[in-house]
C-alpha cells in the first residue's frame, strides 16, 4: 500500500487581499474562478509577486497558471529536424530508385 502524503498549503490573507473566492485545492494549489480573477487582478498580482502560484479555473477546470517571474521552468531548445533525423536508425531496405525500377520492369515499361 502506498504511503499517503499530506501537503499543507500556506494560509491566505483574505482580509488584506480580499480574495474570498480563492480556494486551496489538493494537487493544484490555490485556485480562483476566472470571473473573480478578472475582478481582483491587482490582488492576484500581489499574491503572485509574493511567490504564490495561482491557478485560474473556468467551469471548475484549470485553464491557466499565474506564477512568479523567476519561477518559470526553462523551455527545451528546438535544435531542428536535422539532429533528430541523424539520431534515427538507418533503414536497410531498397532505395526509392530500385523500387521504381522494379515496378517498371514488372509492368514491362
């Protein structure tokens, strides 16, 4: 049986930020509906600037995540298709020219 991990989320300060609609959900973190996020954008930005990630939901489904500027994960750099293709195993079948020639010979051309 797996060991159950219990996470505790930091307490909100709804009195100073007036984010009464924000809810801390397990596995997601702090969430707020999009309508409330639009109305309280300044308060959300203060909270995010303090280091808290905020998930914006629409119809109960996560749609976006607001995170502090320095906390974003670095993106993987696209190196191009050439490197990808060079890593692929070389096919050992007949070449296209051989296949076309064999097809023409079979048809009597």
